[in-house]
């Protein structure tokens, strides 16, 4: 019995030892698992710390490189006085040193207007033409740009010569002229060339009657050919009777030699009648939109306001011309022709003064056809501006034209009203001379 008890106790002790051994093994295994987990956690922390350090170092290096490049760039910009790639250095000593010393006579001779009128033009065109400086280059001053354009219009010198004289690039000189003409058309043309009011028409009619004895006449109409380079396309259309290429300027002027209607740009081969019929003046005059006043009775005939023109124009109620001299004219018709030719001198003198002041209209223009038209219109505006402000015109400017004007085509058409009006005026002028 005792032996059994002892055996049982021994068995229990052995089982307890096994359990303790198993627990010890389990604890050791758990300790190993925890140790490995802690090791992996520490490795991850170290890896994250290492990556963070590397990123911080890289960011710091990039920041230092950026600051170094920025300092270097700023140092180079500070050392460079002007952008050597963008702008070629040119001398403008003539404009800065010589032109300011011009007296009134020299200023008029070179720019065809006084210094006061020049400043007036600059002031009127400032909004349309003025440029702003940029971080890369300084803009050309407004006064210089206007002077470049006026010099080109007055002399028709080559762009290379003008660019060298004013210290600008050739393309800049061309842009100065282009922008100047566009600004003149936009700003000044509606003011200086416009349809006269009813009061102005009365003044113009009174002027013609007092100077040349023509009642109801308000202007003379004529045309002039402007030389151009032969265009690449349709150059035959622009070749006139004299064999050189041109565009036609048709203009109506008052007794004081001021333009109040201009039509430019038609090919030189077109005759005067076709040019007139293609103009806005013809359209408005034919529907009575130009002269809407009540006519004046002259020798039993109602006579409204009218133009006078040469033999190339048609005879209408608002456009008078001389009788065709076929050797059989009556004395009354000869008197009428004499009066008309005397009064028509005003349009010829106006064209002479226009081309004398702005000599670019006498020499072949190498611009595009659209640009030539803009130049012609701008010169007409400047003519009115200078004449209206009393600018001096020198006879030496009005040298003989380099290109003779083509002969006129004689139209055969005449309106009945025009025949009646001309007959009434013929009787009136002869009765005035006899009295």
C-alpha cells in the first residue's frame, strides 16, 4: 500500500517536472518571439530614421544649390548693363545731341512742320502710339518714333539710312512708320478730313464766288498718280499710260487748298471716271447726301452746290467741267472755260504742295499696296493739319515731279441736268463780265 502511494507520488512529481519543463520551453519561445519582434521594430525605426536623415540632407543640399544658383544669376544680371542678346547697341547721338539744337528753320526743313506742331501731333497720338518699358529692354520714346515716321514721309529715304541716323533697328524704323500712319488714320483723319457742314459749305461757296466768280461752287476735284514698286501680282493693272506703276489719289479740295474728301489706292490703269464711280463721294453725291441744301436760281435754272473738274470727269448736276475745245467754241463758252481753268488751279496747287512737303509721294514706294494707301491718307491729313495751323511752305520743296502725270481719258457721257446747269452758268458768267 505504501509502495503504491510512493509510486503515485513519484509519478505525479515526474508529471509536474514535465509540465514545468514544458512551461520553461514555452517561456523561452515567447521570449525569443518578443525579442525578434523588438529587433524588427528597432530595425524599422532605424530605417525610417536613416531615410529621414537622407531626405533632410538631400533637401538641404538642393536648397543650398538653389540659393547658390540664384546668387550667381543675380550677380550676372547686376554685372550686365543691357541684354546683349536682345538688343544691339546703336548710337543715337544725332537724335540726342544734334536734333535738340535745331533752330526753327532747321526743324521746319527736316520735319516739314514747326516744333510746336510736332509736339501737338505727339500729344494727339500719345494714347495710340506710346509703348511701355519692359524688364528686358527700353521702349523707343514717342517723340523719336514720330520723328522717324515724319523723316520717312518727308524724304522717302531708305530704312537702313533712317535706322542708322536715329540709332534704331531697320525693323523698328518700319514699325514706327506703320504705327504712325495707322494712328493718324484712326485719330486724326476723322477730324481733319470730313464732310463739311451746311455753314461750312456756304463759306466755301462764297470763297469761290469772291475769288473766281463761280456761284455755288464748293470745291475742285482732281486726281494724282502716286508712284509704287511693281507689285508681284496683277502688276499690269497698276501700270499707267506713262508706263510706270502707280496708285491713284482722288481728292476734293476747297478754295483754301484743304482736302475734304480723299479716295486712294485704285490701280493706276483705271481711268478717272471709274475711280470716281468707285468712290464714296460719287455714291453720296448721286443720292443727294452731299449737297442737301436748297438750290439757287441762276438765269432761270436751279443750281445747287457743285464741284469743278477737268475734262476727264463726267458732266453732272453736281460736277461741272469745261467745254471740249474742238475749235468751234463760242465766245461765251471760252469765257466759261477760262473761269473754270482759273478756279481748277487750286486742286493742282494743292497736289503740288502735298507732294512737295511729303516727298515720299513723288518717289516709288516699296511698301505693300495697303501700306501705300495708309501713307497717302496720312500725308493728306498732315497736309490739312499743317495748312490749317499756318505752317510755312517753301517753294523750293515744290520741285518738278519726277514722274509725269498720265494724260486724261475724255468721257463721252453727260447728264441732262449737268448740261442745263453748265449752260446757265455760262450765261451768268458772260452777263457778269459784260456788266
